[in-house]
C-alpha cells in the first residue's frame, strides 16, 4: 500500500505562498522596475491567486516592505559568511566594498533599490519603510562591526557612503558599455579606504567583546 502523503499545515502553505511571492516580486522589480511591478503581475508570476496574495499582503506597500525585510535577512546570512574568520578590524573594514558589491549588485539588491526609489512617490510605502530602514541600518552596523572616525555616528556615515555608492554602481552596471569594468570602481573604493586608514582619516576601534 502506498504511503499516505502528509498534507502541509496552514503555516507551511502560508510560508510557501510568501516565498513564491518574494521570488516573483524580486524578478518583477529587477526586470520591470517599481512602477510596473504591480501586485497582479507578482501574483501571476508566482502562480498565486489574487485572493491568496491579498490575504498575505493587503497592499502593494505591505508586499514591498516584506521584500525589503526578507532580502535583508538573506543579506545578513551572506555578510556573516563573508566575514567569518576575519577578526582584524582593519580587514573587516576593507572587506566591506567587495562584500557589499557581491550582495547589492544581485537581482535582489537591485529590487530593493527599486523599492527605496519608489517610496519617494508612495507615501504609504515611505511610512512603512522608514522604521524598517532605521532598524536595518542599526543591525547592519552592529553585526559588521564596521568602525570609522570616532563614534557610531562616524561609522554610520561610512556605512551609508559605501552602501549607497555600491547601490549606485549596481545601476551603472546596467548602463555601462562594459559592465565588468564597474568592478574597478569597487576596487578603487577599497583603495581609497586603505588610504584613509593610512592617513588617519579613517580609524578602527577595538573589537567588541563577545
């Protein structure tokens, strides 16, 4: 007698729906941009009924906020793997441009950039994203142990500089005649940071105790 197939629980079905919508939303945002990535398009590409999608995410702003949070969770795992074994504060600092490029230039990184840009003309999305972005920056600064001039304010300034320079380069990669050459700019950013450490413009503080 054939073994009876176990039916998925409601929680498992819900998680599967959200995962399918996440994948479809990233693809739609990466290929078509924020304005064209409608909830109907995402639901269709995910193979999910509109009703099932609305049950999970009543509005486009809810869906897009979920994408930002879910992608950040993926990025955190990548960052932790990248930094594993790099204990020297200076080397952690200098690893940041390449690490950020590897993460933020991927389709999911470009998708998040589309959402952040779209929030400028979407008040509901902007309101939902503001506290999420604040939390993301705070958590990112903590787990990367990124150090910069003086105090946490200086470290936050450097982190934003690196992140938004890399986000901009991820767009430039689409437009550049030789997309591979964009990596040269990432390498230059690292060299500039090395020069900053040598001249004292940048500094690294003591490692956090575990």
